[in-house]
C-alpha cells in the first residue's frame, strides 16, 4: 500500500480522530483484571488495540463488541486469568507486548508472546529486568530481552521500589500492573514524568495509587469494573493540527481530543513556534478533553528537549516537518528513545526528509533543522512505521509536486481513517489517493 499525495491549496473544517491508543490498551487490560463488567466507549478499533482485545480474550476475559468502539469486558479478576492455548500475537504493538508482560508476570502459568519483524527487534529488557526482580521468569531471544518471549509468572510477586533509568510509561505501567499481584507496595521513580494514563485508570478501577513527585506507588488490592470513555488521541490529532498550521489559509478544528497534561507537549511546542491555537475545554471524565483549533501562520524555530520530550515523543516526526517549514534553527535533543520505536525515527527522518530536499542534521539523541525549507515532491518510504508514514504525508501536502509515500498499510495500526479525514478537510480536492500497488 502507498499514498499518492498532491500539494493542497487549503485545509478547513472540523474533524474527529480515533480513540486514544494508550488509553484503549489500558482499558482492555484493566477490564480483564477487574471483577465485574467494564463498559468501554470510544475504543480504538485499529490493529494495535485489537491485538490487546484478542490477548485478553485468550487469557479468559469475556469480551463483547456492542457497537463501533463500544466493548463490554467481563473481567476474570486478579486471580482468574487462564493459561492461553496458543502464542499471544502482539503484531506491531509495543504497548500490547510490554503491558502484557506486566500482567503475565503475576499469573501462575506460562505464556509466550511474539510480534512482527519490527516488534521482535524492539528492546524488552527494560521491562523484563524489573519484573524478574519481582519474581517472574523470562526465556527468549537475546537473553530474554527480545520477542518471542516465554513468561513464567509467580504469585505473589515481591514488592519493588524501582528507579527507572528512562522516563517510559510502558515500563512504569508494566511494573504497576505486576504490582497488582505483589505481596506489598510497588513503586516506580522516573527521571522525568511520563504519561500517567495507567495511574488515572487504575484509580478509576479502584486501585490504591499515590503519586509524589517523580514516584508512583501502588498498593495491591482488587479492581472493580468501570465505565471508560476514551477521548480522541492527541498523537493522531497532531498530524491534522500541524497540517492546518502549515497549509496557507487553513483553519482546522479537531473535536474532543484528550489533553492530559502529560501528553500535551505538542501544544506547548506549537505555541512556542507561534502557531495560532484555540482550545475549548470539554467535560472531564477520567481524562481531560478539549476541542483544538489551529489556523495557518508562519512558524518560528524553537528548542525541544529535557522534560518536554516524554510529553511529545510520538509527535516528533510531524514536529520535524513543522521545523523544516519554520524560520530559524530548531533543535530536538534528549530524544534517543526515538531510535527504538517502530523504526529508528531519527535516522528515518533525516533520510526521508532528505529525499524531499530538506536538510536535516542527524544527532545521536535528536535532530537539528534550519528553515524555512521547501519540500520537494518525490518518493519516500515509511519503513513500516505508522507515524513516519503520516508525517511524510503531511510534508507532501506542502510540497512542490506529487509525493509518493511507500509502505503505508501500517497507518491502520493507529489511524485507519487518516486519508479520508485529510481529504475531507481539503474539500473537493482528492489530495491523497490510496494505491494498492
């Protein structure tokens, strides 16, 4: 699959984006561990999150799809999951794999996880390390640090006070999920705050979770089923907002987006770059939401680093596109985590934007981009990375001439309606054509 992208003369209107991927994963996993039914509204029905649904079904949770994005999950309780009859397939989803490792660490049976070629290259040792200290056992490639991985859980696990060397919501969440089966409190201390969806949702399901500065502590106890309303994913909204800021004459509104403060680094950066942003707050459920509006304007360079990076790590690819169009030198640093995402996003951005005529300085932990530069239409490739595919498509909307983005089937992992959504904002122009060649 590939996208043929023509430059657009205008983007205007309102759009919605799919449910938040991070929140959807956690709703399914906690629903499976809870006692009683959980109702999830707005669940992201894309490949990654459907992998998590399939996994909890294989572990014994009763899942019923009641309508688009509406799932009823009858949990098995903390001690009621069962050994799966087959390998748990995580596809391309790092969140599914790492959070499942946390759940399985506290189950007294064996399970095996695998994934696609990309996921089998991604590091799992940052999760299996602390879980092994709690009492779980792992057997797999690269000394138990890469999929396929076999897990032999234990109950109870030992309590743990873990100091994470990286700010990672997946590491933190895996340890907290394992902590539900521990014999005492479990805590995670991070060098900088990472997204806190797990803490919020654990509390919604009745868990005792306390946050003090950089440390989160969970005291084990049962979970009760809950109702979860999943907001729109700000990581998906990012592509529409940046496109709206870059295309002359544009004005784009994205409705009911999750604006959890641990995820809104994108908005801080766009504001620092001089984007015209509007924000209408909505009713807060477990997560705050807002309607976000952006109007096209000239952007100025900024610096992205430090504690800001965990709050926008998934938005760096599209922010690099914005940086190329901005006036001045934008520096992205402290983002070495991008090297171990679905692709090496630092190398991929330098390489693929270079194919569009944009000069990007690749650094060990980020990028430097001096603008404004013009995007030149050409042939680029996502490398099977959904966020790279969408960022390159946004660049193509601003390019001189047609852009061909190769390997775009991966977009279905997070934003299946990406192409029709952008085409609707373009009005009568079919600016993006999906090509099955």
